[in-house]
C-alpha cells in the first residue's frame, strides 16, 4: 500500500482483505458485533485491527465477462443487506478489510514469510459477549490486483 504520514514520519501500510464465514451452531439467533484481526508483529507485539468500510468487492465469474459482487460483513450495499443477525443453524459470510499502519522500527511490521504469507487470528464477538477466534493465513497480492477486487482500495485509510 502507499506510505502514509504520522507526526511528520513516513509510515508503512499493510492491508488485509479476508473472506470470512460465520456459522451459528447455537440454539438461539445471535447478532455479532465485532470481527477484529490480531497479528503478532516481527518484534512479538500484538496488533489489534478493526474492520474498515470498503466499496463493494467484485470480480469476474469464471471466463465470462459477468461481474460477481461479494458481500462485506456488517455493511449494507446495493446488492446485500449487511445484517449481522445469524439465525440458529445458519451462517453468513462476507469480506472484511483491515489496515496495519506502522512507523519507526521494522519490528512493528507484520512478519511476511518468504512465500508471501502472513499468519493472523480473526476474533468474533456476539451481542451476548461470547467470543471465538480462528487462525487465518493471508497471501500477499499486488496493489493492482487488490484494486481489481475492491475499487479504490489504495485510497482507503
């Protein structure tokens, strides 16, 4: 991502775009209130990132020229309701976008493996204060490719 600026210092930005499915295995309907991302930095510190609103993600459907739209978790778009209520035995899914903006020592950067992978943990909290989490692996993609999925992503954050 393009660098930013904080208190006169240049920053490094790392964007994380995830496609997340949340399943309600409980006996009652539940609404989730947060779906944050936790990343351990190169220096061993934990970064807690919160989801950021994004334009509706899109892509082409196979070899055709047809455009497929993807939901964004908790965000109403022209094609999706954006509800965070999940009925008992049902699930919901959508994209979530996070930005880690750091400056100073590179110890604050997320550890990116040689194969371009970053390990993180998504934490989900519902309206009843129940919490769960799962590990997720991100693959590095170019800013141009990310812009094909989420128009204007380079200007967000």
